[in-house]
C-alpha cells in the first residue's frame, strides 16, 4: 500500500570547495513562483525516518486513527480518506485527490520513476489540510517543525530557500561524512547572503602528528589540538569553534550530543612548533577569563607513559619500550619533559629512523586530573615552558599559538559528579549498597507518586486493574548542574519483556509537582535535551525536575497480569574520562508492583 509521508521540499543543490583555512563559499540560483504542476513534475521523493519518529507518536494518540500502513516515498492523497473516515471527518472526492490522466509531467519532460508516481492534484493539498486539521491530534511541536498538515505547505510559491549542510572530507583515501545535518537543523528562509560555521564530527581528519620536524608547524610556538580526542574546533570558545557556550563539546547543538562538558581525567593534546624552545613545561589555568593564572595543582598535573618501537635505550633488543613522562621538580618548578628534549638527549639521530613513538600518545601533553581537585566551571588552560641549561630551567615563556601573536591555550568546561556514599543521603531516598540508586543528586531520580485511576499505590502493592483506567506517574529526573541529557522510563515484566512507557499510545508528559528537594520541571519536560531545547531550555542548560507521565489506558502499560518493575534512568551529557557514552554520570530508581488486568 502506498503511504504518503508529510512533505519536505528539497530544492537546493550546491557544492563548495574549501580553502586552506577550511572556509568555503557556495553560490546558487533560487527560483520561485513555478506552476504547481511543473513543481510536482520535478519532484524526487524520499522517505525520512526522522519524520516518522516524530509523527507516529502523535498519530497514536488518536485510537480512532486506523493502523498506520508501511510508508513509502510516493505521494498518494487517497490514503488519508481512511484516516478521515476513522476520525469522523469528510472524505474528499476522488476527483480532488488525483488529477486525471497519467502522472503529471511537464511537456517534454520524462521522469524515470513516472510509472510508480501517483498523480496528484495540487489544489487538493490545501483542501485536504483543512479536513485533516480537524481530524488529527493537535501538535505545536510538529507545527514548529513545519510539518504538513500541521504547517501550511505550498513550496511552489516559496521564494526563500531553506538549507542544510552535508560535508565530506577525504581522509587517508576515503571520503568521510564529517557534517551530516538533518531536517531538524534546517535554516529556514535564509537571506541573500548567509555566514555559517559548521562543526566537523570525529570522523574528520585530525592534525598530523609531529613525527618529523618537517611535519610540525613553523616557529617557536604551540598548538593545543585536542581534548579527550575531540578536536578543539568542536569545543566552544576555541579557534574554529562557535564562541559560545565556552568549553562545551558540540556547542549549541540541540541534541543529547550537544553542549557536553568534561569530567574525571581529561587528556590534553598538542603540537610544539618545529623551532620550539620547550625542553620542559607545565600547565596553568584560569577561571576568570585569563585575568589571573595559577599553576595546575601537583595532584592535578597527571603524567603519562608512552611507548616507542625500536632498539631499547641506550641499546638493546628491538621491541616496544615504555618511557615515563612524569612530573618532576626542577628549579622549584613541577614540570614535564617534552618529547623533543627526550629525543635530543637520547640518541637523537635514531628518532623517526629506527625508533618510532606509539601514535596514541605522540601528541599527549598532560592527563588533567580534575575530580575532587578542580571545581566545576569553565577554565582556560595554557602551557608555560622553559629551556634546560646546565641542569636549571631558564628562558621562561608562554609560547604563542602557532601562526598568531596570541598565547597558546584551550577552553574547557568541567562538571564532576559528587557522590556522597552511605550513610549520608542527599536526596532522601534509598541509595548505596543493596540498592540500584546512587548516592548523588548529579543527576537524581525517584518515584514521587504512582497512581492508578487517581489512587496512589505504594511499592510492592497488589493492584486490581481489570476495569482499566488511567496510569499517572510523578517522577524525578533532575540535575542541579543543568547538564541533563535524557531519561527513560520502562515497565519490566515476565521473561525479559519490557514496555517503553514514554512511547505507549496516548502517553503524554507534563509539568510535575515540586517536592521539598526537587523543583518542577516547568515546561521543559523533555524527555531529552533536544526536546527540552524546543520547549524553551536555553543552551547549555537543562535541569529537568519533577515530571508527570499520564497514560489514559493503563492496559497499554500493563498488558497482562504480572509483577512489574518500573525502571527509571537519568543520564547527564558529561564526558567522563573520555567516555563519550552517557553512563559516566547517571542514576537509577526502580518501583515494583503487581497488577491484575
């Protein structure tokens, strides 16, 4: 069966060539005011799963809507007649749903997929929208996302282009997609001239390690290149990245992968210039925008161990050999030896010839140990270096960022998790050994109230729900640091069976009642950071709070008589010790009951 998904116009085609700095320019011609039949004749239809994910839950709120058939890209207005009939609406006459004759084509234009394309009368679109709006569930979100029929759609009269970007880069002979925007990233109605900044993902080629001097930047300088293997141009406030929010990975991106701070052990990578005079170095940090600087505390200045392949030093068998680059006190300064100085003082002619560093740590400058040592906040880091002369440090300097007159540096935002551990309990709920709940409120989870047909039930309750009714759950998904990523709420039962309570038919989220410890979520109930941004959350902050889940038909949540465990997880966006999953900082709460249906 043909199924017509909601239309998105894709009229813009462009290409660009980047210059040496990564800048690009696209010029294109945009035409509007085409006759509708000509516009339809030129369409190439594509099914977009992202649209399906947003539309289907809205349609499932209406039990009168028939089962949604498997979609395909080709338009067929007649499919909406079943939907209108099921919702008590008026079906449109066949003459309005399809134009007479073969699929539309402009004179002299032959389409390869002509035989598969349904004939559509453009005039039917406006009339059909009016009928559908009265039959479909209202959705401010889909209207905001400009999805028909919640949003009017006459693209043949659209005189302002809408654009997204997809960027490929050739890395080691392979074309990698390094920017892959979706329809949710659309820039609507762009002006005649538009400046954009695109942030590459981790598939982009990184700066080449400095194995040989000719591979290094020219001059006595330093480039800090990566934080936790994330290139600095993807971290807000750093060269090549959006200016704000500072120190966050993927700044401003409205998804769980956007606005991510760091925690735990944070490796800092960089490249010294070919003429750099840094024999030894240390790191300084500033928490006030560079007004004052302090040396990184000794316990926070983490060294590292590298390996090289080749003969042992000073001589010996060929193999992998470790070298420790640990902080040491010289001239009353706690410093780390640069690899260039190590090479210069250990058979200097052999490096890059018979001895080769492991690339995993070739550019590593420091393991920044932050948990319990550096307070949460946004920091600037920079490298201060010295030459070693007759066993003493001399010529102290802050090397410039290569090819500039600015000091070297990088901006990073930290958000470590405070875990108290029993018997102290910050949130008032069971936590620690013997429970699934961690003793932290960064983030916090809890079940505030579970109600069947308006009556509260306690944990381990036996509930007779044979007559049906509603299910309401007030729950906590909260991060006082405002770095919440997402939460999930499921019902586990039987033998490995699960119900996703947030997506059952009719399920809705709303503002929950504040408790003495946790505020209401307000209108930003999520369930994820991307959704919260559309609900008014301002980058880079989303705290969550107390949320209410309402399911009108509790049998959708409890499909059979069984013992059920309601399982709630909340995850933060923080990258902990370079773990880019969302399990570095999370919390969990469970609530069990028996339901007879």
